[in-house]
């Protein structure tokens, strides 16, 4: 989750004075990288996945689970092989890299070294993921397990933490979660507090409740202490922050404490990275819907299936003025989105790009735009960066205010890494042998490594097909935003339609231009498996199979990859459930469930046990995985 520097973090009151300093040096740092690396060619395809885990303590005797806040006890042990290798003490490449995440109960793993461009690399992914899960588990406290649930279903309910703590800490001031839930590194409590301070209030998250037959209507959450007035900020709920018929959450942990599956690619040069960024942007909402696995928040069934909006609201540091609720007085502009959201503009200058696709009125910092243009950066890239740079730096370390802009990219990364968007364009770190990269960020983590591998492999193969066939997925960016909203709906995969482009082969120029750019609402099945009509969109999976046919892949490898593609295909057709549908069904069929939307401790215990059993291959769930053997 971005950079981790040590030092004295500044309170927002002080940090904001340095915002322009950080922005201005951040852009100088970008320019230094840009000058040095813009012409770099022929980097190899390297890629890696990132899996985030929730660590849960399972007490089999009491039949009770709790979130384990003990990840920092085990992290150094997990990281030792990497440290030894980097220090030259060991010749053994690490099997995995481990990073902390926002939650003190979270872990993040990536393969020890990036995967390469071969098909053999693709078939190793699943075993590598399984090995990582095993490694994590092997060092944990007895009873603690890493699970790949997007969130802990009862996060924010009483008596769910190990060790336990009272809510209402200084950083998040939440009535539900204590500060001890946050990664103890100074960056994270500061980020939490400064988002709240900048916004001028606690973050406000409301997800619609899933109305079951015994759920009161309207639903007014009885677990909110409506009458208690111990702290000023507890009043916010009563004063309208907590909406009826919604699950109310008041802290960053509810969002940034969620787990995802991300893929990062190294492109062969900057132009390819920009092209991949653009082509993957319309794919992001589609994959959010297909991987949806988050039907429960704070002990309640929600009427949404995915995490995205919760995280967006959980880090929304915009003031009332910036949200358009009050006239502009102290702030520079009204901002349409949270820092965590879908992208606002395409950035590639290849000849399939047309200005009309960037149909959102892009907000950007004029001075930064001018500086970039004056330094030879083209319009689209300059606008992209000047757009990211409308945000303030949230965490500034006093000792790191003045840096050598030729040597460091800390100030650039400060802004870049707190723009958490669906895709991210990543310049090379200074003086590294890493190239221009793109990160695909929308997917939700899946229960099993089989699924996580399948989705990773799918995205990698899709990028190969995009590059090999020169595919053109452009649709207006506002339609991508509409797809993001659709992707959240309960059961979106089978019930809703998404905008997608019909003709993706740019060479097909025998029709008039309007026709070539046509897009329409398609079912998930049509987007993934193809439209059943002449001139229709061929579908991701058929495109990938055509790509594989054009290579000299051996039969065994092809069979293995096909198994992954089949999973994606069956998810899209509705033959197999999404994780969200599966988990919702698990709750609804649980003997303790009262049909009142409440996900009790005993149901949570069974969810966690089941999630682990499925991931370990101890139980089979054909409705989720078909006859695939995880
Ligand atoms: N956990 C966040 C998510 O679910 C992503 C954090 C990160 O950028 O690593 O999207
Ligand atoms: Mg992460």
C-alpha cells in the first residue's frame, strides 16, 4: 500500500502548509524520472499479483472467531528471507514478499520475484499462491489463520478483536472500532486522522441494508448507541450521518481494511504502459462485478455485493465545499470523486484514442499542468498528473520535507499512492531497473487460490490479447463510471447490463466511423463469452482463445490455462456463483439466521471456517467452483 517512510508525521494543521511544496517537488521528481526514462524501450513483460488477507483467530472450543490484531508479531519472521537475500546473506530468492496493510489484522503477499512472460509462469501462479497461504499460516499464533475474505463480516461489532480494545481512539474517533485496529506505523494513524481533519468530520459510510422478511422497515440500526453522548463525534450518527435503511460505518478501517487482488504489469515502454492503462480502464468495473465477494458489513447483510464504494467513502477527505454542499470559500474547487475511485481520463496517444472518449470534465491543477507542458510532457499525460495533483498530501514527515528531487520520488509518490484508482500508471522508481508499469486494482480477493490464480491469469492473458491483436476497448469514460455503479448492485453479474464496445478490431474500417465506435449495454455473459451475432463483440474468453491459438503453447499448459478461463466463463454466464452470492446464501441458509439481515457471531464463525475449509480444499462447493479441484 504505497510507501512507508519513518519520521515525525505532521498534524494536518501543519501538513497543509506544505501541500504546495510537496506538489511542486513531487512534479520535479516526476520530471526527473520522465526525462531519464521516457525513451527506455524493450523492458520485458514482468508481472505480479498482490493478495491481501484477513487474519482471524478461530476458537474451536468456544465456536467463536475474532479478528487477530497480532500480525505485527509474525511479520518480521515472514520478511526475513527477503531481508537476507537483499543483504546478500542468502542466495536463496525469497518465495514470497510480505507487506503490512492498513489493518493491524491484514497481510499482503506477492510472489518473491516477478513472473515472466512465458506460459509456464502462468501455470505456477496457483501453487505460488497456495505456498504463500501455507507460509503465512505456519508462523501464526495458534488458532490464527489467514483467510481471503474481503472483509471480516463483524468488523466493528463488540467483542470481535483479539486482544480487545475500546473504540473511540484519537485517530479515527470511531464509535465502532478502536485505533488499535490500525497498522501501528505512524503513517497509518496519521493518514486516518488527517483525512478526518481535512474533511472536517468523521468519514461517513452508508451501505443499503439487505431487507429480508424479518428486517424492520425502516431499518434503524439498534446497535448504534443513539442515546449515548460520551463524545462529540458520536453525535454525528444521530445528527444524520447514520441513514435509515443503511449500514452505517464511521472509520477508514471499514474500507481500507478490505482485501483485494491486484495485478501489476511492467510494459515494454511508456507508450505500451499508457495503452494498457487505457484498455484496462473499461475492464475494471466488469472485473469488480465478476469478482464481487462482499455482501456483509458490520454484522449485517448489505444490498450490495462489493467493497469499492465503502473504501471510496472511507478515505473521502473532501470538505463540504469540495463535495459541493457549501459554496466555495476556503477550497479551490468542487471535486467530483473521492481519492479512491474510478479513473477520470484516458492517457494514451496511440491512434485508436479519440478525444471524445474523455467526456468527463477533467479537474486538474493549472500550474502543474503548465509546468509539465513547459517541460515537454504531452497534453494527456500532463493532464493526468495535474489531475492526480489536485489532491493534498495527507501524511508528511517533518524530516523528509527537503529531498534531492533527482534521487527521490517520495513527494511524487505521496500524491500518486494516495490516489487509489481502478488502474494506476506507475513511473519507474528512480535509479532502479524497473520499467513503466500499470496496476489493475478493481478485483476483490477470492476465497481460494484457484480463483485468485484464475482471475490473475485471465487478466494477464487479456493484456496479451489486447497487445497482440491491437484491441480497442475504448468507450466514453462516463460510461465506465456508470459501469462502476452497476458493478455494485446485488447480483449484477446475472441481473444487470454493462456498456461495452462492439467492434474492438481497429483494422475494421469498412464502415462509417460512428458504427466503428458503437457501444451498447451487454450482459456479463456477452462481454465475457461473446455476443451471439454477426458483428457482435467476440467476448474476452474467445479473444483469449484466439490469442492462445496464435501461439505455440503446448497442450498440457493450454489445458491448465483453459481450466482457469472456464471458471471465469462460467461465473459470467451465471452457471457458477460469485463469492458474494455464495456468502449471502451461506448466511441465508444458516440455522441461526433469523431472516433479519443480522450476521451473528455464530454465523461468522461458520463463514470463516467454511472460507478456510474451501481454501484448503477440505470441502467442495460446486456452486462456486464447479467441478474444478482447488
Ligand atoms: N485494500 C485496498 C482494496 O481493497 C487496496 C489497498 C492497496 O492499494 O494496496 O482495494
Ligand atoms: Mg495492498
